C-alpha cells in the first residue's frame, strides 16, 4: 500500500476536528476572518481531502468584519470548531473571540444549507459531545477545563445539569490546557487536550485524560511529545477517529511557521491502561497509509480562469479554495463585468493592502509553491495599487500602480519589527517600497514564489518580460507567523486606492503551482509547471 508523508495537508488548516459518518470522513477547520468560512472537507481515506462547502458566507455585519472605519478582526473571528454528527444531523460549533459568543450551525447534509443560532453561553475551544443516554454536553476552557450539560432548547447550560471543572493544568505553563476533544469508547470517556509546558520553547504537547464518568475522577498523562524534527514545533491539539473496520487514527496539527498549521494523521492504539498511543511508540509517523481506499479528490487549491455563471438567484459562487479577507463588499468585485476576469473596484481609500477590502486569497502549500496572474490595469486611477501578494502580517507584494499618469511596477512589503511571535498590530502602517521599474503598459503578468523549506521562509516577486522569462523585482521578503493575523501565508489578489476611489483592475488566468518539492534550476527563466 502506498504511503504518504505527514503532514497529510501541507497547508494552513488549523484546529482540525474529524468525524466519520459511514465510510466518509469529514473535517472542520478554523477560518478566522476569511469569508466564506467554516470550511468543511471530505475524505475517504484521511489522506486525500476535498472541499464540501463553507458553512457560512459571513458571521457578522459590522465595521470590524467589513474592514471599515479602520477596524478589523485579524486574529479573531471563527476559532477552533467542533464537528459532530448525531441522529442524522451535522453540528458545527465554535467560539468567536471578537464578539465573545459561541455559535452553533446545524445541517442534515454536510454540503448545507447550514442553520445558525447563537448558543446561550461562551465556550472556548469547545468539544460538543452527545452521550449514549441522549444528553448533550460541551467541554471547554483554557487551563481549567469544564464539562457543561447543555439545554437543547437554548444550547446554554442546562439548569441543574452537570457543570464542573474536570481538569486543571499545573500553574506556570506557557500555555494551559486547551483544544479539548471529548469521546466515548466503550464505557470510558477520553478527553484530549494540548498545552505548552513551562520549560519548552514553542513545543506543544498532547495529554489525554480518562474517566468512567463525565463527573470523574479523571486521570491523565502525556501521550505525545514530538516535533517530527521540525523547528522544535510540537504536534498537538486534536483527537481520534475510528475506521469502519474498527481501527483508530489520531489527528492533530503542527505549527509550521509562516506556512501555518498543518494537519497530521497517524495510527492509534491503546495501552494496557486504556490510554491512546498515537503513531509509532508515541512518535509521529513520518509516513501514513490511507485509512481506506484512496479516492480522487478535487484540489484544496488551484488555478482559475474566472469563468463563472450566476446561479438562479443571481449569486456567484467562486471556487471553494478562494476566500476573501473579511466580509467582501459585493459592489467592489465582479466576474461578470468582464467575463473571464476577476474585477476589483476601489470604493474607498486605504493606506495598505492589509486594510483593503475584497482581497481574494487562497492558501499557499509547502514546501514550495508559486502563483502568477495576468493583470490588466487599464482602469487604475492615480495612486492605485493592484497586484499579487504573499498575504500575512509581514506581507510582500508586486503591484502595478499609476503615478503621474504613467504605469510602474513596484515591489512593496511590511517588514517585521522583530522575530517574536506576538506581532505588530499597527495595521494602518504604510508599506515599504523596495523597488520600482517602468511598466511596458497597463497589462502585466505578475508572480510570487514562496519557499517554506528552510528558515528563513521567504517570498520572491517577478514580472514577465517575455515568454518564459521572469525578472525578479525587489527583495526576498522574509515571512513570519505572528499573532497579529494568526494565520498561515496565502496568495492574494488585491487592488486599493490611496488618492481617490473609483479605479479598477482586472485579473485574468490565475495559475497555481504546488507543492514543489525541490528548487527549480534557473528559477527566473523557468515557469514551474
């Protein structure tokens, strides 16, 4: 049987939660401020995954969610989903750290539609749990983990129901217990949770607690302390799922720097005390065999010619690998104004692309990947910028701009103030312009190469000078994972005005290439793929 390397998805799908319904596995992942959000993936073997849907188009309609009035929800929005199936209904719950609310979505079909309601409480990093007696509980918290019985009418704490602290982390940890995943196997309850011990650098570890009753007592121990030899970044924060044949697999994620947080799958057994043993003797499996028959899946990222036809209700649904940063402004983007082009129109000014509306993104993939697009900037106004970027807090970009009526190509970015993870929260800071050259005209092919294979991770920027020949522009932008945006690097298409709104740019023939497993010779002369 063919084996596949871990991470099984070498891209930013944080906080995975996986269930099995029949012979199909489903995964939910954190999407924070990217819209549409609430990614639901599907697999037949835990290795090959494809999109099923996004559970929601938008979460809230306010200035922060719409990148208006200088407000934003970077690092906030949808956090740590819990995905469950019970009596013919799918359930997706998660916390929103900007509104301090927990939401519950329900659907009979994982492809939707999903119904939304606000739960009667705030449950951080929660795990929804339906017990065999018909009662429903939720485990939640940080450092102190609580189990709370829920009222099915309000989806808040049930009056008189179980509501107590069941696990408390030792004081002084760099990160207390969180990322709960609760299960029942036979007559025993299993609570998976992660933390970052006080004496580690950024090494998350996974613990598991067992009990014969939800009220306890609970006994636990560390079950995984492994970084796969990768930058002292631990594999943690996940749970377990069984196969139709009765075998078990563990799923978690690994922090992979600017790439983001990548899902890891490994076989799972149980020791004599009943504790789960993930991987090979408690170490992450470097290679994993599929838990089922490999099936062809559509890509989690890809190219696009922007040929879309409106649905019967007039709405346009882009390919599922595309997500906007924050709620998009419907009047600011179109794929019908010019068929075969994704058009961005500026409707206000912005100091940089971080605060620009309608930036369209998709995940980069490791260890290396590339994206390029043809840009028609005939509609740009004075001081407008449009192009392609490596989208993160310390972003880099190549753009076409108009200055004094002339077109120029510029490479710009936001350098990191330091190497710490906490980040720079000055979102309104203008970018640094590293290089500029005259453009041959309003049409240009622009490209980004990203490399996550060795530190420091970088992005490089190019423009096409003739068929098959790319010329670099500017610097190698160093990429960093920081808590300001709190997500992995993405390719992004953007257009923003610095002087006066009303200009527009058309993006045509977007190409995605990846994963690339080794450096290409003579990178500037060869188009990957």
